[in-house]
C-alpha cells in the first residue's frame, strides 16, 4: 500500500498561487522619479502559461518528496513466545589474560566471550535480550529488546577497562533485578559471565542473589578461564593456574539460590553448553505483535524534480542566448 509519512505538508501546494495573487495586487505600485520618467524601462520577459505550470509541477514534486511517500508491505506477525534474558559481562582487567583457544589460535578471555556470546545472541529469535557491562560498577548498555543485532553490536564494541578494572558482581545482579521489576510475565533470566570474584561495588553478591530469588530472577552463572597454562620464566617454562581468582563456590551459590545453573567455561565447547540449557526453558506467551515493512520512495519525485530543474535551466539558457543574438 502506498502512503505518506507527513501528508500535512501537501497543504502547502497552493502557496505559489497565493504569492502570485499578492504580487499582482502590488504590480501598479511604482516609484516615479523626476527627470527620469522618460527613460525607457527594460523589457522583462514574462513567464508563459506553460512555464508557470512547469514551476507549479516542480513545487508539487518537491512537496511530495518532503512528505515521504512509502510503500507498506503486508503485516508480519512477530513471535508471541519468548524468553527475557539479561546478559551481564565482566569487563575487569583479568579478562585480558590469554588462556583461551578460538579457531586454533590463543586469544584473551573477552575475545572468546565476544565471539561465542555474539553467536548466542543471534540465535535467540523471539527472545528479548539486554546487556549489562560491569567492572568497578555495573552499567546498563542495552535494555531488554528484540533487536538482537544492536545488542550484539554493543557487545562487540565494548572494551576491557571501559568501566574499570575490578569486579562488581553484586551490582550487576542488582541492576538486572531492577530492570526485570517492570515485567510481569517473564522468565527473568540473568546470564552472568565473569572470571573473578566480587571485589568492588556497594552490594554483596549473596545479598543481591537473595533479592533476585525473591523477585523470581534465575541466575545462570558462568566462570570463564582455563585451569592450566604454560608461561616462560627465567628458569624455563612452568605450568600455572590462570583462574586462581575465580570464586567458583560463590558462582555456584548464586545459581543455587535463584534456581539457576552454574557452568564452567574452560574452552569454547563448555561455554556453548548454556545454549542447550536455556533452550530447554519454557517460553513465556506474550501479546501478539506485528509490523509492516516499509520502503521509502521519496527519491522518485525528488529525481523527477531534479530532471525538471535541469530542463528549465537549459531552456532558460537557450532563451537567453536567443535574446542576446
């Protein structure tokens, strides 16, 4: 169906006619100067009737382009069932540790999370997703939305150290609970990804988890980081545990308190296990929604107006050359 986004602009169509009428009333108002009355006035070329119609057509095309003509497609029904998932991603300094493997190459923990979680987001068709980034404090990067591409883009654009270097797990949980408070029928799922323990923020994780359980928010916690890696020292190579700061007991407690699950992500395969766990959750029914795809067509009348302007310019130049000769 063809429609106009701003049809009220077409009310300006008769404006050139009003200006012409006002100008015709004042056409006899001339200034007479003594001593120059006999001088010949230059001959002004009057616009022909066809020229006036052409100018009116040009004005109409410009107004039509400004009113934004659009083609609306058939209504498309959106999924009426889905889950509400809030992703809380750790941006502390320890996420820079390069102890993970992605496509055969060694990468830091955050790079792996960006890759795997972005793929996870793209697969969440019908779900509403939100994104929280936390370090010294927790910040809402994206509210719950079905625009999966934007959420994935926000995650790809995030950088380690953007919000500090410490780990405020309790604040991240409290912020997610606050965002879920406005929802009635919802799964209320928080996916928490971290590689450390709580050492910042104004709220303890256990306290935040108790509030989450009271508000029926389930926490799916994920501890990120390898258990062993080799590094070079003055005495050769030694094997160390890069995840010594990871508080698995606390993450397990957070999940148990809220009825969720804890996952240990030592590699890509273990991080992807959360896909299956969340897919097994029962979706929540929502009100049926639909949208109509639209395509702007303003460029059609605008192109015609441009061609008409060029034709008028060439025509006027030709007439001027004839008058000179």
